DNA sequence: TTGAAAGCGATACCAC
DNA sequence: GTGGTATCGCTTTCAA
């Protein structure tokens, strides 16, 4: 094992100078700095993790708690883990996985042993037990998602409600008067924190804009596609000309199929906008405009906050909402009281 | 932060006794042992991770390298990560995620900094660059999967070839003379290490048993279901009475549909056996016998090997194959030269 | 701009 | 069966 002494010897300086040259925490003359970096590179030197943890007050490790729930959507979850991991590495931190034991156990353990500098909480549930725990420990913790009671917590998430509102605005601006939202199964509105925010944003903005708006959840996940198909037909037959989608991936194709089945076209007869999707919506027969949930955005911001809290030694709680991005693929068209559509509500 | 001194003081003993009592590395009298454990529990004491890493020669952390490839099947991958993580915790080890940088970088980094005691390699490719790297570093490494050149490596995996052979045996024993295997798209047989082993086991055992056997890969993932449906019809029309499945999940339903479409029944007219599936095959209209790939089996064994290598300070290379388990759900029936089937090959 | 040396908090050797 | 203490490799204060 290469130690700091080896580097010091090879560069002809003291170990403290090596430490400072490599960490940059103290100015070192250009010449010695180069000698040291060269020596370190040649020897393949990296500071011993344990020693660094002990002497410094930093482990350079973040814990990532992720309850592998039964209903966890694996691809999305992986995308978040990856995004968090990459963001962490960018700041020089490694990721320690906290899975098994009931999340709280793991958090307590890394807290007590000083294994990590901070904790990242993924897959946040409305009544997440980790919220209370996070308040009770000294290790800075950031939530990617927002629990019901976010008091004293650092949270980062997409502004789902603004995303839905934006979708409504787009449709309203294009002249649509009668719109609908296809949502997740009803259970999601209890089990997740984001689904209700999407629905809320949709309803509120529709009211503000004076639109005739209807919200419909899918029934059960087992039949998402069939359900989406049926509900879409109902929408169309009701004269809906703009649909906001916030449901699982396989329902999207069904929606497009239903539109075709009525001999209609997107965006000529009906406009579609996806909200909060983590998958690509541009690859369908008809690409669908999207206000996506981008794991990188949330994770990048979350890690910025966390690193900041760790290095400034104090966290400032609060919910940071990521501004939605609108991705236009041509699925929204102008509407002017078509022969098919029923008129707007008075 | 609670330190070992605090515990020692509270228990009225020296810190070395505390250390020994908690680690169990030296006999301690019943009475003092209890005093110490009580004190530790009351104070919520856990040894400081950094100090433990530095003083001991163990970090109690394993790295987990997982290249998030585009073709990675998220649910399977998550199952393996979870299984590895749980197995690690059972041995007192934490899991550090190595994702970003090209896998090798991460492995080199944790090696040089002494951050981990061992490395777990998931999602092994035939020509995995991590194989060569593993040979070049001192950190014990275990592969869950088998690269082409496994020389000097510790590998653990399901015995895919034996699994396929077992499936063939079951069909042969039940009197089937003409069987088929529905495989992954052709690309899998280059890109993965297990697919060829399944095919090999299927072909070899079929030859040994003198069966008329045909292997057919799906064409492209995009149309897995359609493909499986079509191929199954061909099998049936050809007089095949036993089908071994080793293909993606959504093709299974298609196979069952195709059987129904021909007015046939499982297992009356045709027998089905799934090989190497990680998903549940018992939930279909007709439950399908399965010789599954069980992440826990592979990971448990892999971690046993790794922990052993770490603690004995020497690894013994070799490929450990997990014995397949047959799960019977009634999709295999006896066959005796049915009117539909063509006779066996001479 | 650089160096000497005091910790950081455990482990484990050596005494008793 | 128990206790003192050198030691692990680095960071950082204090001095020069």
C-alpha cells in the first residue's frame, strides 16, 4: 500500500505539504505542487480511506436509503439511483446502499458509526417513517420527494403541480375548452406524494382558466392498457379535445390506439400532453409532448444541497421544487369549436 | 459522539476489554461482558467506522460494481442488488455502489484507497473488462456470472446448462420425442454468458437422450410477444410436444395464447418448462413449471465465498455453479405418440 | 511557503 | 481474565 510518506519522500517534501498540495487546502508553490502531483500519480497514491475518515472529519460517503417496496417501479428507481450516484461522485462522494433492515435501522447505524457524511432518501412515501428519523439525527439528510410533514427537512422534487398547471395552460392557450386527465390508479393518490400534486395542479389551473375538466384514474394496474383505452374512448365521445396523461407507460400506447380507433388524429382532433413521465414519450407512432420527471434534475439539486449542508456544517430545511421543462413533440394543436367537440362549460 | 472510552468508563473497565467484549475476539468473563454490552446499548455505542478501518485491517464494506447498460433488465438487476446487499449485511458488511466511471476506474479507486474489503461484480459480460482488472488487484473479488476467461477468478452462477438439461430430461422422461426451445434474441448469445449455456445444455442433453430437438431464438426484442406467438404455432404445427422456454417475460403469455389458438391444452397436448426465469411463472392462466434463476442463491453463495476469502486472507479461484431447483406447477404431462405429433427421429 | 508533531478512535500486542 | 499502550495513515494546528 502506498502511503503519504512514500509520496513525500519521492517528492522530497514533508507529509503535511503533500496533504495540503493534494487537498488544496493551503497554498503550495507551483513547483512543489507539481512535484507532489507527479509523485502521487507515479505511485498511484490515494489517501487511505480509514485514515482520512479518522483524521479529517469527513468520510466522503453518502448513504442512500431505498426501501425496495413491492410496488417500486424498477426502471425509474434505477434511474434515480444512478443519477444520485453520478451526482455524488461529481462532488467526490461515494454511495453506500441502505436496503435490507427497515430503513430506519440502517440510518441509525450509519449515524452512530459515523460511516457517512450525509443521507439521501429516495422513494419517499407520504407518511415516510424516515422523515421523523431524519429530524432526530445529526447527519444531514436530503429527501428526493416530499413527505406529508416536511417540517425541518431538506426536500427536493419536481414541481408536479406546476407541471400539470403548465400542461393545462398549453391546452387552454391552444383553444381547448374541454379537457381530461388520465391518472394513476386511485391507490397512488394515497400511496405516493406526487400523484395528488399532479391532480391538484390540473384541477386548480383548469378552474382558473375556466375549463371544463375531468379527472379519471385508471382502475387497477393489472389492466392499465385496457383501462386507458376505454377511458380515452369515453373522453373522446364526451367531446374532450385535450388530454393530460399522468399514468404508467403502457397506458400511453392504448391512448393513441383509442384515438385511432375513433378515426381521430393527434393533434388534429385531440391534443395530448404527458406530465411527470420518466420514460421517453417521443418514440410512439405519434410523439407526445412531455413535461417529464428528470431524475438528474432532482438528484443534482439534492446533492448540491446535501454537499452544501455537510460542508457548511448546517442545513437549511425547505422544499426545493425543480421547475418543469416542456418538451414539444407536436402533439398539441389549436382547437376552435370543432364539430365533434361539445361547447365549453358556461 | 459516543466513543469506546465512554463505554469503558460506564462499565468500569479498560477500553481494550470493551473492544474484546464487543468483538468477541478474546474471552471475557460473563459478568464484565454483560456490563459492557449493557453500557454500549445504553449509550447507543457503535465503533467509529474510520477508526475501525484504520486500526483493524477491515473496512467492513464491499463494493458492488454494476454497469448500468442500456439493455440491463431493471427488475432483475434490482433483485440481484437487493439479494447481494442482504447477504452482505448478514455477514456484517455494507455495500458501496460503483456505477459512474467505467467500472474499472471505480474498482481501482476503492482498491487504492482501501475503502473496501472486497468487490462483488454483477451483470457479468462474456468479455468483461472487469475480469482482467480483478486479476490485477489484491482486493478479493467475486463474480456473479461467468466471463469467458474465468482463470484465476472467483465466480458464482446458476448452472444454466444443467438447468436446461434437467428440463430436457423431464420432457424425455414424460415420453416426449420432439421438443423445442424458445430462446432469447440471437444477440443475447453473444452479449451474455448464460444464454449460450442454456442452449448448450438443451442441445447436448437432447442429443444424449436421442430427442428430436429444435432451437429458435426470438428475433427482436421489440416484437418479443408476436414472435413467440408465431414460433410457438410453428412448433405445434411441426408436431413438437414439449417446449423449453428461456426468453423474456412477455413472451410467456404469447406462448400460452398460441397453444390456445391451436385448440390445444397444457399439459394435455403440449408440455412447457421455463429455464432461468427470474420472474414468477406460476401466475399465468396455466402455471408453467420452472427451473428459475434465484438471485438469493447466487448472491448468498457469492458472499460466502467473498467473506471467506477476506477473512482467510486468500481466495481460491474457481467457478461455483448453483444446482438448479425444479418447481413443478403441472405444465408437464405424459406423451405417448399422439395422433398430432410426428414420430421421433430414428 | 514549508515542516514537526499532536491528535482522530479504534485494534491488538504484550504484560500482568 | 484484564489493562496499558503502540499503532494504523492521515489532517491540521502551531511554529518557523
